[in-house]
């Protein structure tokens, strides 16, 4: 097949994935699911991938939309946030203990129930960034495909569990927030667009340059937060852009299962469900411990410790009216700790 034909075929599979994502988002919004614009595309494309439809992740859009989320998260940062830092100390101190307990529970599922080899089970169980755990696991001799599917499934399962629990059990949804805080395209001046655009581009570049964890999110978040605290900008990015970003992210997560058999995906999802549920139970216990002495809502502490992706959990916090800065910072520390400590722990553990 000529290269141009390959490109056309690739674009068509990406367009199909995005079409499924948009349809899934509209359907999820219509039935009142929490975080519909990410959850709908994610579920729709997972089903499509398992049904062997020709869907492919629009990977080139990810570097474009992720900084938009970072800018959005930064818009919620205020000067008052710094006064709350003292109440976050216990959360940070207990974070390594939580990670040890949650990872041990997840490792047991993959090793004992899933029958994964030790290396694969270890890096599949670590609640760190999917790309980093995949690279570290491959270097250690683990099964790359199983590690990748485990983390993709973990993120999907955690988002579904947490979103549905808040929405269906606690009755908390993103609908009221979206309706009351909808930011129109014309709510921003050209200067606002220019400043937020600089925050997105410069934040990503600077974040990568100095080695920030989750740089495409954290870098723009820092600059956007600074711009809002200073008063250069007083509004968040338009809601339409946020919806587009969420549809893209949900589509990418769902299409990670493309090319896998139904049996393989089903088995990985089942293992991920058990491993994620074990980690979420641990998260609930730690959330209760943290919330009681500090006066932090248990729901907020639970989101901070839920082992999902930084972008996804921050969006959940935003949709559920929780403290986005608190949740985001804890997930940044979680990812950083796992990336830094996991190889050291594994090396010492395997040392004869």
C-alpha cells in the first residue's frame, strides 16, 4: 500500500474513533453520567476496540489538548490555596505508605491471580505514569504488552468506578457545575486567549526542559495559576475547548485496547478491576485517616489517593467540585515518587 494510502487509512481510523467518541459523549451527557465527555468516548471506543472496529488513537491531538487541561486546572489556583498547604502535610507524609500498601495489594492480584511473572506483575501494579512504567518494566525484562494493557485498564476502571460511585451512589454529578459555570467563547478577550496560549505552549516547553513530572499538564498549570493569581487573566478556558479535550482524552484511552482479542482484553479488564478495587479500598481507608484530623472532606482525600491518571483524576475533581489544586498536587507527587522509587525498590527486592 503506498504511503499516501496508509495515511488516508490512518486518518480514517482516527476519524472513526473520534466520531465514536463524540457520539459516546453526547449519549453519556444525555443519560446524565458523571464526567460524560470523557467517560462516554472512553467506554464507546473500548467497546469498538474489543469488537475489532478499525479505530486508532488520535495520538497527534494529545500534545495539543493536554496543555489545555493544564491551563484549566491552573485557572482554579488562588492565593488562598497557599494558606491550605499546612493541612496537606499529613496527606504527603502518608502518601509513600499508601503507595506501598496499594501496590502490594495490586501486585498480589497480578502475581497470584493473574499468574504474571514477577517483573511484569511489579510494574503492572505500580500506580505511576503508563509511559514511564512501560519503559521501566521493559528495561527490567517484563512483558510490555501486559504492562501497557494493565495500566490502560487501571485508568479506565478507576475512572469508571470513581465517577459512577460519586454520581450514582453519592448523587454528585458534573451537570450542575457545567450548567452554571459554562464559559462561552466570547467570554475571553484576545488578550486572554493570548496569555492562556502562552501558558500552554511555554508551560509545556519549560516543564519538559526542567524535567517536571507530567510536564504537559503541570507546566501549563503552574503558569496559568500564576497568571490568574497576578490577575492577568480572570477567566478559565472556554468550556467548548475543555469538552473537545475531554473527548480526545477519552477516545485515546478507549482505543488503547485496539488490536487485542476480546478474551485478552476481558481478562486484563477483570484483573485490573480486581487490582483497582483493592487499591481503591486502601485509598478509602487512608482517606478516612487523613480527613478526620485535618478537616479535609473524605471525598476530596479519596480523589487525591485514587490511582488514576493525573489528567483524568484532576478532571474528576473539577467536575465534582473538589479542590482541584489539592488533588492535582497529590497525583503529581504520587507519579514522581513511583517513578523515582520503583526501580530502586525492585532492584533491592530482587537482589539475592
